[in-house]
């Protein structure tokens, strides 16, 4: 420390021990003359706390002769405080002794020392003109009306400052309270996960307004001073003074009423309205002196129970009840199955043909039998042989043919199973293939016009793989006059015609949930052709049979029963049921194509149809009954099992939803005993819509939360830069964690608001939709990379990760993949009761998932939001919803759009130019980042080209693409809206970027998962590097009795706003 001008800097009483440019500890201890009561020391400690982002509580001890005391730690400053009888009672001074690392505060009285300490806390160094060299100041002398500054301790003053002009003694006297929207009504609100109470403001605690009265003992001063240091630490701005003024009106006044006659008596802390201001509150501490000191000590060391402390733990139930949801109904369905019916039909018709032959004579024309059946290829081939044998036995001279096609994706299976082998058998080199298909235009149909091309996907890649063709050698044509569903033509070398094949595909009709639209899924059927005679029989597939039962019988009956049980009219504001669990077993085709992640899976399609149709059924029903869609009716859990050769069966179990009455809880009193470090009892007020109750809970032991067990994160959790804590519990009681990654923590107490003041903060959410599997491991790898290879970046920003935002969905996904490890499993997309909990953020809710992002927002006020998501890894088809992805989505997700793309919420550029520049900058950086990974870039480009071939070229509005088609980045127009769940829309003054990433990762594994992980990391790295390169200068504002530290928000990213990262030094 060169001079007293450095006293509140890292050259003075605070230190930067992790070398990130931000003060992170105190570098001072205090020695007081035994017995003196210097209230102003409370103000001084609050200012010390304000100047650092971390601290251990100040070390304070008493000596009869402080001037001979020594520092408790090597290299640390020692501040001594004493009364010198030879001094004037109204005078006090602060003198620097550089050689001995000491600062002596000496005064003629306790009040003069308090005056000096209060003045330094509130005005040093702002009160000094810029022309004064603060580095040379060695002594400050404070009298009743004036402060004098000295370059040499024994010389004449170089500057005088009148105290009265700063209004120290009348900062709020008679003035109204402003900006106090939410008065404190519960003692548990003093310390929350966001830090110290801030009157409901969305702010980095920049207007802390507290006051202490009734402090008459040295022990109470020391305890209050430590508490004030914590308050200062939690704040980025403080209103001074904290002590001294008789008429000071503060938002919170800590008023001590010590029983001098019974110092060992118990004490009580209660919150009461301030009679001078309706929105102010008094925290009254009454009782024995030791109990009151214990209460102050507890408040000074308090940490929210969610963060591993004990504060507020008394409001948590001792034994959380496991939620019980009784079984409402259980139904079983079974059917003989399409195969049995179609076999019976075949034999009946064959016998009829034989009988006709016997009646009419010779059957001269070949008998051609064609069938469509939803069975695996092996079963269909075996059935072909069986039928052929039966025909041969009854019609031995007939040149019959039997073909049994798949009833699911029949066109693709036909090409794969019939045409490809035929072409291979010719031995000719294939040079060109033309596939023509009908235009889809049935009345009221949900299918897209190129539906029959969709059902062929990914035929061009299949032909490329099997015949060695390039994709350009396979052409698609929509022919409105085509008499068949499909026609395939092939040419060889020299355009030699190798063959023409035709296929007509049968379809059925099913109504959709809106009671207006229809879907036309492919179906099973049996077709006989001999001579001019043609006979056809449509047979519902097993899936159609179950679908008819589920949609036309079960859901209406269930809904009628559920609505009858409601005590009052249902409006969709709570789930109608807890869960519908559908277990279906069928024999269907299940085949992986060895083309990216593509499959042929009719039962995966059924899984998706069950899930989304049920959600749409209740959404449309709500609109018809109440005018509002019922978008969260409950969880829909399809467990669909593939069992070749089995008859179709299903069991449906529905559990009731019962909502526990919601109570608001307030802690009105805390009780303390002498020499007890925590409260021994709490008085709690519980209120709901119907009643209020008062409960007094004894608190024999307040237990700290144990370090969370996070399995794969366990190793990272031991690093000093990583702090993991449980933010909330999910609806089913599973923990939801936050991983906070910062420069290494140095001290016991940390202010997240201060860290976000000095450095921008990035909030990264993963696992919101748990079937989108790559974001969770990507985040873990990114954190590991930061703390092992790129620690320097943590001097430039803070990273907050939600590693598993939806643990109930994760648990369901783990169950679903046991049977079908490669399906998309959208049933695990939402929470335990099928809720998209994003829409419930910033609202009272029983769903802990919805409270996590708001809590972390108020704890950090992040600059940048990244929500890592995913899209289908392979074809998403729903035959009972028009084959395309469900109609609830305005655009199609039928096939992967790309390997990876980004989305940015975009504010109006003219009104929010800095947001616009930041979004442009990040988009460019992310594209450049992906270009530096050629394999990923090329794979991404290949996916986009496929999306264009199969989607955008045919229906550009439903398969949209941005202008730049090399790297897809969509912009979502966003307007400011204080009720929005989007953080950018809700808080544009704080949030600069609100980004969403999408990787083609739904239930992928192996190499595909690895690629998706890498794309998330590439994008998130690009964002981090943009943030790290951006300016973050912190400025200091002095207003009357108010010191506030600020960083420019929203932050500036791009546009030439770059500077050295150490500019965060004040």
C-alpha cells in the first residue's frame, strides 16, 4: 500500500489470491482496545465486504494496548483501534505505517472513532478531488465538521473536506422510501440462494439498505461488523450510513434490545413493520446479550440450506412425503391379429378359386397373389413359401406368384426386397434410376403432397450403398397422372433399359383428434389376380386395430370418468391425470438400415403416435370445452415391445393426479440461547387459500446438506473451481443440481452477484428434454476442458451449468431404452406429468423443474443463456398423423434438418442494436468453429443437402431454411415482455444473448453420439470465446451516501468492443 488511497484496493486491505483481477479475500486483521464500543466499525466492515467478491469473516480481537499488538498472519495488514485520552473528544485519525503493515485508528472518544470510520466507509475516496494524489496520503484526520488529509503524518494538511456538504448525518431523515416493492415478511428471506435480501428487485443487490441500532457492547459491535461484512460482500451497492443516525429510515433495521439485567437470558428475533414507513421492516432482537450476539453471529455466518448451510432449513419438512397417485383404471386389449385374418382370407379365397375351377373348368391364367402385411421380412417370406406350397398343391399346373410386401413403408421395403435383388441378379451396371410417385391429395388428409416420397426415405442412400450409385444418379418425380403409387425405372450403361416396376399401395382412413382432419395410413390387404378377375380385401393392421380401440373407445371413456371425478369444472390449469401407461406388444418389422441412424420401425411410429395424439386429443378437447387448450393433461408413457410372431396385446394403466394444497411459509420468529451457534426454535406461519396456521418448531440440530452425489461429475466436483449444489427437487423428488464454474474459490464466503459484476456469466442448460442425449455429456466434457486446459478463460467469465434439468424425464428415458435402445422416445421429453415446465417459470408451481432457471437467474443475473437441445436422429414418422411429424409443430421435424444448427432469439435491431451485434458475432464465430472440424462440417452439409432433397424442395414453408444454408442459424423474433418465460424477453436489460442449440441426437449412441457431443462443444466454445473477448469494465458510482459498482449491461459482444480482460479492475 503506497498510501491510504489504496486502503480498499488489492494493494490494501483486500487481496486477489487467484490472480483473476478480482479481489477475493480480506488481507487485514483488527485489534481493538478492550471494551470500547465503536459503531462506525460496522460501516467500515460493510465497505470492506463491498470491495471483494469473497471473504472470510474479519479477524477481530481485543487488547488492553492495541498499539503493541501484531498481525495474526504474515503479510497481512493490522488495523488497531483505540482511544487516546490526549486527543480531543471530537477528533479521530487514521495513520498509515507502511514499514510495519499497520494502520492506526486513534480517537478521543468512541463517537469520534465511529465518525471517522463511517466517513471513510461512505466517502473514501470519492470525496477527494481528482487532482489530489491519493497514493501519497498517510494520514486522515476527522473532526466534527471537517476531514483533513496529510501526505506526511506530522506535516500540515494538504486538503480539507467539509463533512456537512455530504449530508452524512441526514441521509434519509424525513425522506420517503423509494424502490421498495417487496417488504421482507419472513426471516428466511434474509439469506437465500441469490444472496442477501434485496426487496424483490431484479438486481445485483446494488441498493442494500440496512441499519443497526441499540448496539451498546463491544461484543455486539464485533458480531454486527462481521455480519455487515457479509452484507457488503453480497452487495454491489450500499446505502450509508449503517449506524449512528437517530432518524434513519432503512429497508431493514436491525434493532437490538438487550436485557442488561439478564445477559444469559434467551433471545428472540422477530420481523415487524417499521412504524415510520409501511414497506420498511424492523428485525428486532430482544433478550439476553449473549443470545443476541449469538443471533448476530448466526446471521453473519448464514448460508442457505440449499447451498450446504443451515439457514432456512427449519422451513423444510423433516421427512418429505413420497407422492402417491392411486390407480384410476386398468384396461387390457387383445386381438387375433391381422396375420391370422389375412391367412384365413387367403385360404378361403384359394378354396373358392379351386371350386370355381372345378365348376368352370381349367384356370388358364396365372394366379398372382399380392399381400401387404405388418410383419418382419422373415415371417412374410415364410408365409410366401407356405402360400406358394398351398397353391401348388391345389393348382399344380398354375404358374402362380406370391408377393407379400411390408404394410409399413411399403415403397422402401419393395425396392429394398424386390427391385434391388432383381437388379443385382442381372449383373449389369446401373447408371440411372428414376422413381416416380403419385401426388397425395386425398380429401381432408393431413399428409403432405410428397408423402409417397417421404415413405421412400432414405432410398437414394440405400441405392448408393447397394449399387455404388451417386445420389445424383437417383431422380425423384411427382407424377399427378401416375396410375400407380410408385413406378421405378432403371437404366444401365449406354442408357440400356434394365426394367420397370410398379406398385400400388393400399391405405385406410383414421380420424384425427381435432375431429376434422384425417390420416390415410398404409394398411394391410390381400389381392388376387387371374385373367380379368381381380379381387381385393383390405385388412386393418395390428396397429390400426389397437388405434381404433385406444382413440375411439378408451380415451373418450377415460376422459368422461376423469372429468366426473373433478370437484369443480376442469380448466386445464393442473394435470387431469398423473400418467397413462400404455404397454403394447406386437409382431412388426424392426430393422436398422446401416445408413446413419435410420431404421424401419412401425412400432416406434406407434410409440410416437400414442404419445402425441394423446397430447393433441386433450389440447383440442380443452379448446372445445373451455376455449383454452389443455396442454398439460398428464404424462403419456408408451412402452411398446417388439415380439416377432406374437398376437397383439396391450395393457393400459391410468393413475390419478392429486395435488397437495400449496402453502406459503413465513418465518416470523427465531429463538436463540446463550452460547448456542444456531436458533433453537422457529415460529412458522403456513397459509393457503383457506386457512392460516402457526407452528413452533424446535430445532435441536440443523443439519447441513451433504455434498451431492453426482456420479460422473464426482471427480470434477473436487476441483476448487467447481461448486455443485442442489437447486431444487423434481416433481418425483429427484435432485436437480447446478454446477458453478469460476476462478478457484479462495475464501469461505462468495458473492455470486459480485462475481457477475466483475465478469460476465453464461448459464448453460442441458437435459431439458432427456431423450436429446448429447447435451449432458457435452457439458461435462466442456467443464473438464475448462478446468484442466483453459483455466485462463475463467478469469474472463463464470459458467453455470444445469447438468440434468429434467431428472424425472431422464429416469423415464432410461426405462424406455431398455426395450428399444435406438428409438427417439419423445415420451421422455417432458416432466413426470407430461408438462413442458418452461411455460411455468416465474410462476408459483409445485414442479421444482420450473423453479431452477428462475433461481439461478436471480442468483447470477447471467449475460448469456444457452439451452442445449436436440432433434430426431432419424426419421420421425407418425402414420396416424399424416406420416409427417405431429401437427402441433408448425414446421416439420420428419427427418434430421442437419447434424447441428443454432437458434437465436432476436430483439428488434433498431431498438436493441447491441443485442443484434452480439447475435451476429456469435453466429459467425460458431460457423467458423464448425468449419475448423472438416469431418463434422461435411457431415452437417450432407444432412442439409438431404433435407433439401426430401423436404425443402417440395414444401419450403414446412421445411424452411435460412438464407445461409452452409451453417443453419435461425432467428426467432422476440419482443420485451415481463411475463415471458424467455429470459431475454423478460430481462433484455440484463441478458444479451438467449441461444438454443439443436443436434441430431435423440437417443443416439456410439459415433453418432460422439459427433453430437462435439458439435455442442464447438458451438458453446465459440460463445465462450466471444464472451471472453468482450469488454467488462466496472465503474463506481458515488451518489449521496450510496456507493454502487456497475458493469455495462447488456454486455457488448462484437462490433470492435474488445479489450484486455484485466479491464475488470476498478
